[in-house]
């Protein structure tokens, strides 16, 4: 291989764009970024602060929001807005008023975080389901992406704060919940951009989720290391017991899903062989998880648990999408085979 | 406004630093020089759109560029049917006007290496391209592929084994 490494390096040095090509492409890129920046600048509308009476209050946003909510409750508008989806006229109200207000009024930090995760999930779900049917208008799309970004940013801040307050177990739970939601939606968005390349925003959103997943994963790794301290031993043991139970329940549920898919024969379009392979892989990982615990490598077991849960979520989604939607699941093996052929 | 200018500066620097590497990465994915140039350009275009339209903050632009390039190449492969080996060699037939490449074509060993790389699975090809041709660290590849460095090391060893086997077949 050493000889090959040398050849590889030689290849790397020799295969590049010619000077002329590089100049042409660079000029084109500069032209593009100048044009795009100009469009962006002209799109930017500066908002002017209103000389509103409530501006006199220090916590004016809280007072204002409460008043708006009381008003909505009396008219039933809030209920309608809460169910609005992109392209509905009440959607902006849901994203900009109802959801932030619900978070604001949640009594504890934990409940606030649960709501944030729920809203990220809901927004991404809305994006996928609506964009498959019709184009989402620009304003709603921007509001949706902004809402997802803000909620994720706030969640990351809260996780860090909670960690500083020596509550890493809570932080880890929230971070795992967020990761699970983001991973599931990434699969859906990737599938959408593969099957419907015209929905370019799906790809952009998927890349954004990728970035966020990286951050969340780093947080999880840091937290998992922190949890492995003597002070937290009891909490950790309790946590591991919970994890074991969760894995067992999920495995049973999955086994049942696969069995049902097998029994339904003609109507099922699930690729059973692939589902079973994925299931076997999860079982192998679970065995590894148990071995790590027996060997006292709790930290590694926690990280592995996270991966197992992600795989379980993916398999659940795999079965669900195959059964309910027209979207086909990517077949990496087929792609590889095609390439080699 | 200052932020936009700063982003522009970082982006142009990234273009100058990484355009060759991204081009090589795409080339060893699609084995078509013209297509690889287009994919490289599109990778940077999409990244810029991401930066300005979504006000996205990118922590590691190199990793981000590879991820976009990977997605673009996968889409490209899905769109087009797989080429035969002869077609691939013909299409990859690096620009004959380029002096460097003409010299490269004279080197039989490297020619054989290119042929062997084409026979590898796409994932193996990706890993070897990133690790040995573009000289990325294992930790950087792990970040790009959203996986653990240990996993990447194992996969690279496997890809090296596959390449070795391909050489052995040739010798026999």
C-alpha cells in the first residue's frame, strides 16, 4: 500500500484544473456571488421599531403576548392558527406568535425544551408534507426555516446552561431527543431531494440539519463524558437501566412490525430482506451494548445506545415510509452495483 | 453589510484553496472531466446560496463543501446510468491539452491505478480519494461523513484491502 500511497499522492498533485480553466471558473463564481449578494441586499427590508405604547414596559413582549393570547382564546382564532400549515394565511401567526408564546408561558425549562423539540419536528414535518404537494410561498418558507433555526439555537443554549448548572442528565435527554428528530427528518428530506430534485429547498434544509446534527452530536459526546463521574454514578446506573428497557421495548415493537409486514404479503411493499438485515444489525449492536456494560465501559455504552436508538428510528421510518408513502427507500447496494457494472 | 463582505472574503479564499480538491473528488466519483468541473462549480454555488439565503453559519467550510459535493455526485450518478469501464476510461480521459495530464497518461503505473480505482465501490473510492489524493485527515473525513474516526480508519483499511485484491487479480 505504501507504493500505492505514493502513486495516490502523485495523482493528487497532477490532477487539477488547468490555470485557464481555474481563471474562467473563478471569474464565473465571482460574477455569481456579486449578483446573488446584490439580490439579497435588495431583498432585505429593514424593520422600523414601532412607537407602541407597550414599549414603555420592560417585559412588554410578555404582556403583549398574553393579551394577544387572551384575545385569540375568545375568538377561536388561536385554535385555527395552531393547526395552520405553510401557505395558510394563519401560518405566520402560528410560527411567529402562537409557538413562541407557548414556549414563553411554559412553566419549567424542561417543558420549554420539550416544546422546542416538538415545534422543530412539527415545522420540518410541515415542510416535507406541503412541499411534496405544492410550492411553499417564500415568506412562509423563510418563517419556517427561521423558526427551526431559532428553536435549535435556543435548545443548544439551554442544553449548555443546564449542563453548567450540573444537570447533565437532563441536557443529554434533550440533546438525544433533538438528534433523533433531526436524524429522522434528514432521511425524509434526502429522500425528497432524490426523488423530487425540483424541490431544491429540501437539499438546502437537509444540509442545514446536517450542520446542526454535527453540533448536537458534539454536545452529546461531551455530556456523555461528563456523566461518567463518581457523583453521577447512581443517576448513570438508573439511566442505563432506562436505556436497556427502551431498547428492549423498541426491538419487540420492530419485530412485530416486520412480522405484520410479512403477514400482509401482497399489500406490503416493504423490502423485507433489507428490513430484516437492518434489524439483525441493531440486535448485534445491542449485544455489543450489553458487552460494554458487562466490561464496565459505561461511557462507550451510552454512546452506542445513542447509535442504536438512531438505527431503530431509521428502521421504523423505513417500514413506515415504505408502507404509507409513494416515496421509495434509497437502495445503496443498487447504486453501488450500478456503479461497478 | 460588513458581515456579507466578510463572508464573501472567506468564501473566495475557500474557493481558491479547495476548488482543485473538490474537482478531484468529483472526478473520481463521476469519471467525466467536464461533468466534474460542473459539479465543482455547482458545489460552490450551492454553498454560497446557503450562506446568504439562509444566513447559515458554517463552522468548517471544507467539511461542508465535501458534503455538498458528495450529495451532488450521488444525484448525478442516480440521474445517469452507469457507464461501462471503456466508456468511463474514455470519459475520464483527462484533458489532452493539459500538459500535466499528458505526462500522467505516459505513466503506466498511474494509469493502472486509475483503472483499479474505477473498479472500487463508490464509498471506497470516496475514502481513498479523500485520504490519499486530497490528503484529508481521518478526523476531517469522519466529520464530513458524520461518523466516528475509528469507523473511518476501519473503512479505509478495507478499501486498501479491496485495492490490493484488485492488483492481485491483475498479477494472476
